[in-house]
C-alpha cells in the first residue's frame, strides 16, 4: 500500500491496444462521469475503500483510478450500448462498514462489479455478501492468503468464494520476499517482530517470521500493538533491550511512522521494515528523520520502470484529480478494467445486450479475463489470485522512497 506512486497501467487490452485518452472527473464524488458514448444501459462499478480517516490517501487513489478506467471505457465506447459509472462508498477501514456497503451494492441492480476493499479484514466481512448475490469483487490491495485459498491455506488450499478476485499478490509471497531481502541482502540476522493484531498485519508478520527463521535468522522479541494508540514507548524500550538488528512491522503507515520514530528515540538506531501498508509518503512525514534507512516491500514494480504505466500516469495527471493515485492506483485501474472486460464478454456473447443473469455471467467471465494492464499482464489463477507475482523493496533515502530491488519470491 503506498506512494505508492507505485504501479502503473498500460492499457493495452486483450481486445486490442487501448489508448488512454479520457480525462477523469476532477471530483467525481459518489458517481463517475457519464460522458461516454455508450448510452442505452448503465452499468455501475462499485468502489469500496477508506475515503476518510488515516488511510484515505490510499482509498482516494483507488476511487480516482477506477473513475479514470470508467471514463476511458466510456470515451472509447468499448462496450456498445453500455455506459459505465462508479458508485464509491467509504468503509473507513472498518469491517462493519464494509459489510453494510456490500449489502448496499447488492441491492443496486445496476452494480455488476465492485473494486475494493483496501483492507483484508474488511474483505472478510464482504465476501459472503457478494458471493451469495453472485456479484464479482476485485480487490487491488488485499494481500491475506486466506481470502482466496482458505483459512488452512498453508496446508491445503481451497477457494472459499468464486466471486472474489484480486490484482495484488499475497502475503504468502510478500512476507517471505522481505525476509529473504533482510537476511540475504541486508545481512540482518536478529529481528524484533511487531504487528497490529489486524488480519493484514498479523498475517504478514507470520509469513515473514516463518521464512526468516527458515533461513537461519533469529526472532529476539515479538510484540502486538494497539493500532488506536500512538504511544509506543514501552515497545520501543523492549526493542532497544532485545539486541535486534532490525524491526519487522506488520501493519500500516499511521502506526509505523510513529513507531519508527520512537524506536530510534529510545536508542535503537536500527531500520524498520514493513509491507505495502507502510509504503506511503505519509510514513516518512510521521517518522521524520528517523525514517531514513527504513524499508518497505510493495506489490508490483515502481511506476517509473514500467512502460505500461506511462499513459496511466499522464492521463491521471490530465484528469486533474486532487489526490495522488498512490500505491494501488495501477492495480485499481486494472481491477476496474477486468470488470469492464468481463462485462464486454458477457454483452458480446448475448447479442449485444446484458442477460437477465448478468451478475453470475460477469463473475464467470472474469475468471478468464486476460489483458495487458497498467501493472503488467492481468489474469487470474484458479484461486482468483493475480498471476503477476512481482514485488519491490523500497528504502527511505533523502526524504523519499527509492526502489532498491525488484523481483519475485524464490521459495515455497
């Protein structure tokens, strides 16, 4: 998750290269602009994300990027007879709000797909609601493996919901990828592991720990923090006394920034490393000078290295959106585009019209969607997971995140 100025979009589609020329609405609010040439039937793509609160930088980037995808499809008249629009709902990063939003989307018959949410814990509250209604959901940011492979995924993978997909890779890859970097490249052998007890953070910390110890590293301390507080002085003292050479934090930037700052203030001049939930410019603002030398992993490759992202970045800027597309912008565009492609397939297969069971057919069609997207090749495996497994390690240098290494996890 974060500045995610991360990732990018190409927009060469399976149906042919699509030039991104649309200018997204400057402040689309709850609905995207309907300026396309589609006419006829209106298809709504829902967006669920934290649009207010500490994680709104990520959520607004998700919403805006979906808006750009919708406006692009309309501008291109990609699905003849169909005009797309968005309906964005704020889950405030709370599972209860996410579940309410899911029910609202289900009750709107024009909604044929939903992009989101940001948080894995929110996704857990939404999956069954969508699946019961055969309404497809594509998350650009969820990374907990259990969402697609079941709670016993480490021993026996079983897909719990056929309507759930994601364009981001999972913590089963991200955590071990970070562990390999810390142990093999950064040469750190003693780690203090901290998490925020939430689905995302605890899961990421667990997969990191498993790989780190497998490599020969030692966990010299563990701690769980309350994400509602900003006073981590007691934890910082434990870190200092542990002899750790690095801190791994499973959680998000609102807590990671102050945590890093307080660890250094306690006298432990060691780097903090976290996952995509830490990778955002706000982390650096919160940690101040203490952020220098800290690390984060994030899904995909840095936007500046992807030719496929150039048009997305240019058109997002031209769209005049007030907020940055952030870490998940490219993935959000690709998530929306996968739904648009599925709708196109269903309409084409039904003589140019939506069938009465459009939701079920769109869900089925999405399983076989494949196109060249902003973030690279977009397609899904048998679990609904992204087939693109690339990750990047970033380090804070000169007050900004800089890419250190990109690659894929080599291991089990």
